[in-house]
C-alpha cells in the first residue's frame, strides 16, 4: 500500500471530520474515503473536483494537478522553503525578473526545428526560468488566498470567465 500526497492531503483537510461524515457529504462510502487516503485507490477527477470545491484548498489543488498529470508545480514543503507571504512575494518577483530577462534575450523568430544546439540549450534555459516563475506565482496565489481568506477556486473561476468572454476558451469548464 503506497500512501499518496493526495491521500495525505485529504486526511489532513478532513481534520476531525470522520471518513464516514466526509463520505456522506460527498456521496461516498467510508471505505472509499479510506482507500483514497491510504493510496489503495486514486481519487477520480469528478471527486477531485468536488473535494477542491468543498475545501477550496490551494495546496490540495496543486497536489492533485501534479500527482495526476506529473506536471505543474509541486507544493514546496522542503526544509529550506519559507512560505511567509513576504518571502513568497520576494521570491516571486525574483523569479519573474529572471524569466522575463531570459525570455527577452531569446529570439523566437527562427523556426524552432531549425535551432542550432547552443540555441536549443538557451531555449531550454528560457523554459526552465518560466517554470520556476510559474512555481513561484502558483505559491504566491495560494499563500495570499489562504491568508486573506479569498477563495482560490473563485480566483480561478473569475479568470476562466475572463478568458471565455475574450474568446480564448470555450464556455465548458
């Protein structure tokens, strides 16, 4: 039995609420909740969405995305991380500056399939910086939403509505 980050997060979010009580809230059996928490079963996408909406927990949303797709930022929880809002802000600004500087220094005019080896290495550095900035931004949004008691899912819903009204995405969620 392999514990998963998603299962650990679910147990953490549930807190004092029993597995039975949570199951009743979201139309699952206690046994199913237990299987999710202990990693015996993966949380399906519809249940993941229900849990993200129920708990509005940015850390859980990021964990779900990373564990199930293998992409996107991982929640930073190592010994050297400082998730105080001021520290996260400073790190985000630093990463944004580095990403912007690196992106501005690289020309995308040439077809990417025609890049020389050294150009490809520079492009990979651009992508590395952008991913680092994305990790910082995701943590900034998460930390501020949690501390200011602003709905994380609400921020994303507002963003999706803006994208849809601009014609960048279809209306389906």
